[in-house]
């Protein structure tokens, strides 16, 4: 199987659908690319969230996709306080060692045919008090998908994040619009018009991720991902 370049899933903000898109792409890989028995551990797929604060994504990924990774391999730096990792580290008096998350990234990159890296918030989210997600994407040479929520303000959020990506020389493969509730096509055009966003940012909109009621339904997740411009993503 061909080994793909690691892909960073980053949002225009927190709570915009990064985890849902990461899960949908993982489900697509396992359903259409891996062809492995979904009841068994997945060895070709890796999901990486370098830092996490509070119980959440790493536990969800581990349970849903039966990854051949421990929780520590999914997320090497974990903080109990459910706030931004940089602030949680300060409150808990724990260091953020960038070498640790880099070394684990290299290990997974060598082991996995498909490695999805979920960012901590948006490109401007702090990792330390001197280092943001965009810095990590640049330094790790990660190409990224930007998740923008379908809601009022989506256009300006997309423009601002693409501008930051360009400033930091982060390559964006495209933008995915994410729905946190069911929207009609007319409502999507009013709140987050794909063609306008693409024209204003000069970045292709790769599709719209619909509202998904059950995040653990692998078939539903895979079907949602299949409706995106999946060839540009993978």
C-alpha cells in the first residue's frame, strides 16, 4: 500500500468540526482504502493529536477505530484541565516538550500508511507562549485541511486563517465547510457560500461535511467523507 503524506486537520476556531472531519476521513480510509476487517485493530491508519486537555478526542478515536496505538501514542502530552494546552500546562506546572511530540510524530509517520494529525484548535492557537499551531505545521512540513463552520462569520474566519497560513508558509490542500446542525443548501449559501470563500481565499472548497448525529457510526462517517473531493484530500 502506498504511504501517504501526513495530513493536518486544523480549524478556523475551536469546536468547528475538526474531530468530525478527522473521524470521517479515518472511516473512509478503513472502509474504502484499507479493506481490513473493521473488527480488528487497524495497523495502516494512525491518528495523532499531539496535545490534549481533558478527556475527549484520543479516547474517542481509540474506542471508535480500534487503533493499534495506546492513548499515549495518540496523544503524548495530556493535561487534565480542559482548557488550552498552553494554559493547562502552566496551571498544572507541567512542561510542554516539543521534542516529545516531534519524536512520536516521526515514529507514527514511519509506521502508518495514513497518518491524520488533528490540530489543537486553529492555526493561531497557542502550543506554548511562543509557539502556535501554524508554527508546528510549518516546521513539520505538514499540508493541511482547514475546517470552517457553516455559520455567520464563516467568510471572515476563512480569510483570516488562510492569510495566517500564507504568512507562515503552510500549504492548504483545501477548505471543508462543516455543519453543526442540519442546513438547507440555501442556508449554506447564505452563511458560508463555497464559491465566494474559494474566490476570496484562492483556496478550493473541497466540500461540505453534513451534520452527523452519531460520531461512532463508521459507515455514516465514511459516506460523509466520500461526498467530499476526496482525491484532493488524500
